C-alpha cells in the first residue's frame, strides 16, 4: 500500500467524498503501491480514505472507502450486489444488454461491467484497478453469474494519457486479457483471444455476442468493438427514435454498428442511412439489420469522413426528416475543449442545414469535459450559422443503468438534445 499525505488545506474534496484525488493535492507519497491500494491521509496524519492507486495518472487515486473499511473481495461483492439489485428493478425483460456496474455511479470507480446476454465484459479503466483483476473477476462471477467474462484492460494506457476517458471511449479497442479461472462449481469462464485476433472472418465471428434490446436483436463486438462492444448508453434515445420514426427518412451520422437505424426501421422509418468511416462498423451495421429482417441495401451504408459527407449533402441541398448525430469524444483532455467546441459547432451547423422543416435532430456529446450548458450553447450557435430556428423538445442522457454519483457529477458524460426545426 502507498500512503498519500495531502497538502495542508487540500483535503476538502476527500471529506466531501469526491472519489477523485488529483496528484497536485499530494505533498508526500510513501510506499510502492504495487498492490494498487492507496491510503489517503490529511496533513495531520488522519486517514481519510482508501482507493486504487494510479502512478501515471493526474488522478492519482480513485477512492472506494471513506469509512475505514478495507478494499478486498468482500467490498467488491457488496458493491456488485447493490448494483445488481438496482438493475433487477430497472431493466426490462425484453432487454439482455445493459450496464451492470457503472464506475463512480455504483461506487466502483475505475470499473465498468456490461452484460450481453450470457457474456459479461469487465473493463478496468485505471491502472490501480488492473491490479485487482483477479478479485474483481471472482466477485463478478459470484454476484452476476455470467456464462463467461471477458476482461478489457485500458487503465494503464488511459493513465498515461494514451486513451480517452471511459465515458467517451468511442473508437478505442483496449487489450483483451485473460482472467482467473471460475470459482468452484460455476460455469463462468474468462477468455483470451487467439494470436492475430481481428484478422479473418473466423476471428470477427468470435468477437460478436448476440443480445436483445427492447425486443430487437443486436451484436456486441466485445473484442475489437468500441467501448465494451456496443453503445449501451444510448438505449433510451434509440427507444425515443423508434417511437418517432414512422414514415421518416433517417440519416444516422457516426453510425458505428447502426443501432439507431435498426431502431428507426423498427418504428416504421421509410429509409435509414448509416454514415461512418469504418468499414468494419458498417459490416456490423448490415448484419444488425439482417438480424432483424430489415433490408440492407448497399446505398444505405456510406463509408466516408462524416464532415466531408455532410458538406457534399449540403451542396446537393438534401433534406432529411430525422438526423442522428452521435460523434466520438472530441475532448479527451482539458486542453482539447476549445478545439472540441469548434468541432461540435461545425458538425451541428452542417447537420442543421439538412433537417427538413418540422424535422428532428438528435445531437449528442459524449465528451465529459464539455458540460451540458456549454454543449447547448455550442448547438445554439451552430443553429444561428445554419440559418434555421430550432426548438429544444427533450434532453436525454444515458439510461437508468448508468447511474451518476451526486458526489461525482463529472460521471454524467452523455448529453443528448432533441431539436425540432421550426422556421419557414
């Protein structure tokens, strides 16, 4: 265990139970931290908290225990059991893909756990929690009883600034690592991909796990896919789109695996077009439609840079009834915010030019560093430059299976604005 002594006057956030401890608040560190555990004490030596230690991160510790209790298997099982109880109350029977553990929102900072039917994907998003892999896998097997668990370790790379923050990890394919054997008497197992994974159709097939969402069939790309394989956080927005899509023409930007388009077609959309720069993502989008018995015409899958594609559509004076714009996280660190704001403004300005009168735009940001107020101001400015007026008809973030801790509002990363074009 490493002992982190805080500078005088720098203990307020810890006493308020905020789970992030920044390195700038630490006056002295003693110990090597090889077990991943950090003890946080104030300038007078009083123990305030225990957490996971990440030596390469600006957030040097994510705090798990403020009451003096140890960080061990018993704590992991207790936190996971509380998370399971919440999901049992919230998740509908027609949905078998959802988040089981949402980091700070379930008092498990640095740990994400998603279920895709019988498979679970555990993502360890800090270097400290990577050190606890064996205990976390054992606790997940005992509490959630999946058929198999896949572990994705992205924490050490994130701590070094090589990957975006967990909330906006679109486009990232962390390493898939082996996990310990299942506890005695359990059928659960963990997996290590074969060497050269990602090459050839056999490997691609093994990466896909089927599950259902509101009665629709989907695949999660659990080995090479973005996030843990699917954008589970957009389930409520997909449900809203499905309810609004009858007879509408839908343009799905940054479509990834095309889940929004499947939801639109399930709601009776006249047409849905997916635009993404990844051919692998579009291949999966075709497969998602086929799994739900929808036609997969090649003209409805466009591989292109979305900014360039939108400019071409604007020049062609296209109009769409509904546009979905869910780009990757443009701000991966605080110094990116200004550049990200320009990117969000540009993409929304272009999309707004394509929305038909009385049409709808769902625009999203998954950049945690761009808060809801700033994002709405950016979108307002984009509307002015687009020359159209819009009404805000709904705000929609991540679903109920993505709880946010009141102690850590930064965990509310996903912002979604439903806008209606109202000018003549």
